C-alpha cells in the first residue's frame, strides 16, 4: 500500500463483498464452513461463489454466507441454495470451479446443475 487512496479503494472493494455475504436478498447461498468443510476445501468455494455472484451482477438478488456443520460431512464442501417458493438445492463435493458453474447456471440462468447435487453425485 502506497497511499490513503489505495487503502480506500481496498476498503470499498471488500465492503461490496461483505454486503454480498450479509443477506436479505431473494436467493440465499450458504456454504458449510465447519471444520469438516474447511478441511475439505470450503474456503476457496466460498470465495469463488462470492466473486462470481459479484461478477455476474447478482449481488442485489443473491446473498452468499457461511454456516456451521450442515450434517453431511462425507460430501463436503457443501453449498445450499434456498429460493422462496422452491425446494432447497444441496450441492456436494464442491470446488471453486464447480461453484463458478453453479453461480452462472443456477443463480443466473435458473438451471440446477444436477450432477453436482446430493442426488446426482455417486457415493
């Protein structure tokens, strides 16, 4: 950091990401961040989801947040998407790349990525 202006720019960039993670929007994305999720790679999944929601211009519609244990540790990292009037969709064994695809296809285009869901993944 070389100047106060640069620090202010970093603050504004991060402020937008925090707003995305706080909620209140019509679609909620929750990433399991208990120790099992973190050990399985949930941090990059959360970061990728936040970045992709922002990049796709969905920050006013979609909130991304973290939670504790979702209860299906063998399938971590787990991402749940909840939309009003629709059944919750649970994505399992997620990666940052999969999170980006889910953001585009599910959150932006409205199409569930079935092969990443709990019912679509082979045990």
